[in-house]
């Protein structure tokens, strides 16, 4: 059975954008609501497996709805909010939220987080993950988790996306434009710094010495190459 997803946000355009992004990932049982009361009615009617919940709603705060949900259910709740202070995130997690993502965000990143939460909740436990192995690295077929030497790496959705691009194209040069369009799903328009910052952060997690990268190397003037040393590929 496919999971049922409830999106609660009074910004209809954003809710629709999230719905489209989730549909592209293979989810079809998606419902939307624009207020706490509408969401609570939908929650009781459709019994969702995960809720994407905006914090600021016309008739109150999403925190209140989360408390109501927690009285009867332990399904994943992912908060979405323009509030990005640490205290807001702590509050959201403290009252029962499973994740907290700040606006503006990439709908694709939300889709990755939804998939990760469903897996952690055991909803996808019946599936046997398929892995792609490249040197010491493994990535599952859903491109949501990466391991190095059988140890799970704590990567963000964007970092996982970059690793997916690299691991599907080992020893090939990928331009910044290509990486940005594939991972961010948008036109490049000179977003060099965005790609560079994420590559630097990714190196800090996958390289033994990030200042002297072995795997994610820079090809001056062309882009990046994911290099797998011969001894690591044996």
C-alpha cells in the first residue's frame, strides 16, 4: 500500500508545489488542508501516514495540531516554517515533531525528507533496499542514504543528491551547471557559490582530509570529478 500524506499549509501555491514534487517521487495519496480545523478533519478521515505541517496557520499554530495528533498517533510530523531561530526548531521537536525545515526550501528536499521519515517509521521496512556500490561508498536505490565503509553518513538532502550524481557518473567530469540543474532542479543562472559551498561541506563528511580531497576532486575550469582510486575499487 502507498503511504498517505497530509500537507497542511495556507499557501495554496506552495502546498500544490509540494504535492507535485511528491507525486514525481511516486506518491499519489496526497491531501491538502489550509487550516488547523480543516487539517484535523482530514486527519480523522484519511488517517495519514505522515503530516507536513506549517507552523503559522490562519486559525492558530501548527504546534497545537501536532499536540492533538500526538494524543492518538505517533506518525511522523514534519514542520515547515519561516521561523528559523534555534528556539523555534527546539520547540517543534520538543512537542512531538520529527523534523523541522525552514522556508524557503526546495520541494525536492522535502520529498527526500518525507521518504527518510517514512523509512525511519518502518513504513518502508518491508522493502529490501538495493544499493549501488562505488569504491567504499554505497547509495540506496531511492537515493536517500549514503554509506561509507558500511557506516551511514549524516548528509543533507542536497548532499545526498550530489553524491547520487557523482556515484552514477564515476570518473566523469560534472560541471557546476549540471550538478545544480540535477540536484536543485532549477536553471543554473550562475549559482557557482551555491554548488561550491555544498561541495565543501560534502567533502568534510566524505573525505579523510577535506583540504586534500581524494574522491571529490576539482577539475579547474570544468567542474568536479568523483574519483575512485584503483585500490578502493577492488
